[in-house]
């Protein structure tokens, strides 16, 4: 010992000597000293963790020989300090109590460990050691019974141990789920998986959903937080508890979700639940509430405002409202909803087409054409392409040649600013209108304009159509100029 005061770097040799002569208590004390001494540098190149691990191994495997140190606080200190070896250290602590004959305490340590570890690797280490321990206890008891003969008390104890072992194995998926949620309590997918583990146990399902919606932070959530609320309400609905499902949905509508679409989905699911139970008036009322303009309006993408103030601009909610009004409401209420969508400038071309089709079904053709025109004013090319195409086709089908000048104005309007990519369709439709209801020379004029306005790769087709129509109308002799022009342009 006096030598070590002069040469402390040789402490490891001294510890090895003490171990070799069986003085494990002294070896443990000395090893604890060098682990706690910050200035100590291992002559053998061992890290602080390796020295700590040696100490844990020594004290946990020799509980009867190491008496001067408080083993449990030392190992718990290591658990706090070395987070990458938590599972191994918990197993060492349980092993210490097992070797000391404190079996119930060892079980408590294993339970504490599996309830506190945060990685799957540590959980697997602890759980495997725990299950092996329970198995070994069963084998030990059975061997003891075989030697001295079974008694009624022994049979009960074996049954108890087997039941405990089976319960542990049955708990594994739930324990693993707890570990994954301790890693990240904001993982929506893991919460859904956890609910499935409790299938058939209503109380546990409700507790899990309640814990989930209280725990998940919307800003940190991985996945869609609104799906937890919807699934929670659906659980009550499936169990014929509509009033409770409505309470959950009402609470969900007040949550400040990350995106407006999440809140919109909650309202839509709420209304669909009422539809499933044939509460049609209630579902319409819900959509009216969802689309009501808030006291404080906000732009759809203004993230500084809560989603509740931006919901009135959600097309998802308005689209469902329009569908419900078409199915359950009156002509006037449905028309009012579509007009409100256009007023808010949130319509898509498809919504405009749906509105116009709805008006046509009720024989309000002029109003349908006005709807097309309002829709066209909202969009630019290429989004307006389908609207113009549908509008012109429907207009010609309705009026034919009765409103020729108006039809011509519409075609001139669409062709003014129409990208060359889309020009061919409209020129052909315009020329067809002139051929069927207008003047042949007007039709030829449209074809001639088309040969200059379409894409270069479409010019050949355009000239071919122009020549064929000119020959049919004016005779083959009148096509010479067109041929010459085509040759000039296509060369």
C-alpha cells in the first residue's frame, strides 16, 4: 500500500493480486477508488467505463465476499452515468440480489428495469434475463420437489410461478410498446399499435386513448394527431355510445392542430358518423358550424393563427357540405353553398364543373353558364383548360346556332391568350361550330388561323384537316393556295 502511494499507476496490478489471493472485498474497495479518481490513467489502456464494468462484475457476482461497499447505489450510479449500457447494468444489479438469495428483490429490480429502459436493445437484454430467471426458479422448485416429494403447498407454488412466467411472456408486447413510447411519446403510429394490443379490453383501450391525446404534443407529433381523436370517437361509436363519441369529437374540434386539413378531417369524420346513424339534420348542422366565418378571420396559410380561425377556407369541409346539401338539402341551399365557395375563391375547376352540372340538372342553364364564367375568372392557364372545354361544349349543345354571336365571342375570348399547347382543340371546335351553324368562309378563316397558332408538330395535321374541309366545301381546285402555303410553312 505504501508502494502505491509512490506509484499509483500500478493500482491495477495490486487489484489483480488481491483478486488472486481471494481478498475480493479489498480488491473492490481499491477498484472503486481508482474509478472515482478523475486523474487516474489506466496502465493497460482501459476506459473509465471498462473499469466501472469490472467493478460491477466483481461486486454483483460476489455478494457474500464484498461487504464493505454499498453495491446497489454503486450500480445505480452507473445506470445514471453510462446510458449506453443501462440494460447490462440493470441485469448486474438483479444478478447481485439473486446471488445474495434475495429473489423477490431481484424480481422488483427486473420490474423496475423494464419500466424504465428507453431502448429496445436494453429492454431485450433485461427481459431475456428476467424470463430466464423466472424459468430457472421454476426448474429449481421442480427439482427440489422431485428430491423430497411433492406436497400440496409445493403444487400451489409451482402453479403460482408458472402463472407468473406466463403473465410475463403475455406482457411482452405491451412492455415493448411502453419502451417505444418512452423513446418518443409523440409517435402517433405507436399509440395506434398500443391500442390494438388491448383489443377486447374496453377500459384499457379508453385509458390508452386518453393518455395518448393528453401526451402527444401537436408540434412534435410524428404522424397525424387527429387520427387518435377520430379512432377514439370511433371506438365509442362501435360500442353504441354515440353521446360519448360526440363528446370526443367536440373536444377534438377545439384542438389547435398543426394544419387546417387535420381539423377539417375531424369535422368531416364527425359528420360522417352522424350520417351512418341517419342523423341527417345533425350532420348538416355540423357542416354549418364548421364553415361558419369566425369572429377573427385569418388567411388559410397564416400559421400564426389557430386552425379554428382558418377552417372556413378549407375546401375539404366545403366540398362535403356541398355534397350533403345536394343529397339532403334544397336547390336554394345547395346553390348558396356553391356560391359561397366561389366567393371565398377556394374552388377548384372540378368544383365549378360540379356546380354547373348541378344547375343544369335542375334546368338552370343560364345560371350554369354564369357559374362557368365565374370559375374561369378565378383561374389561369392551364387550370382553366377543362373549364373552357366543358363550358363551350355545353353551350354549343344547348344553343347550337341560336346564339351564334355569343358563341363566337366566347371562342375569341378563349383563343385570346390560349397557350399553343391547348389551341388545337379550341380551333377545331370553333371551326366545327361555323361549319354546322355559321358560314363556310368563317370556318375556313378559323382553319387558316389555326395553322399559325398551333404547335409546330401539329401544323401538318392542321393543314391536312384544312385542305380536306376546303375541298369538301369549295372543291379541289380551291385548295391550291392552301397546299402552297402548307409547303412553304412546313419546309
